[in-house]
């Protein structure tokens, strides 16, 4: 049996090793006539399997959160003019601030610039958030309007 330093083991490897040891204890307990020992070892094994399932779930959650964090590092904003967020690699395509700042934090690109009357605006295709960017007179509009145009 090789001894591996704990620093190089992942949590999943540690729990898997613990589960294997508990299974060996269950197998050894089967050969004894002490029912109390059998019950205690079986209970221990069930607990280890529950812990293993929970650790695997947490490990998956950590991977998901790390991926989300890596994605957030690729996003800049909000900009000072319109409050838009942008992928660093796509600075000309703003993200919807409402979708990005929601609980699900889903980066959604705003629609293309559109013209309605004297205003130029963008609309999110997912949540219908609309933002007036420029009037024909050239003045920036800072007000956000939700769902005014369809």
C-alpha cells in the first residue's frame, strides 16, 4: 500500500478511499456473528456513501461557480454612459444590464440599434429591456424604458 500525501489528493479521492475502507469493514463484519457490530458497520458505510454523494454534488457546484467566475472576468462594465456590460473580446456588442444583473446572471446581447421616431435605441430580445441611446438632435438619453416598443 502506497501512502500518498494528503495535499495531492482531491476531496473526491479522499472520500472514495474512505468509502472503499468502509466497504472492506462491511465485508469483514459479515464474517462475524456479532449482529451489533454488523449493524454499526453497515450504518457507517451508509453514512459514508451519503457523504460521498454530497461531496460529489459540492464538487460539481464548485466547478460551476469557477466557470461562472471565469466568465465574469471576461466581462467589463457597467459603462458610464448607458450602464451596459461588455465581453472584453466584443466591446461593440453590449450586454443587457437587466439580464446580466439578474439572479441568474445570464449574459444576453442587446439587439441592434433601431430607430423609432427621433430616437435611436436598443432592446433586449430576452427581457424586452429598452434603452434610448441617442436622439436625432445628437443628445444622449440616459433614461431606461422597459417594454415601450415592441
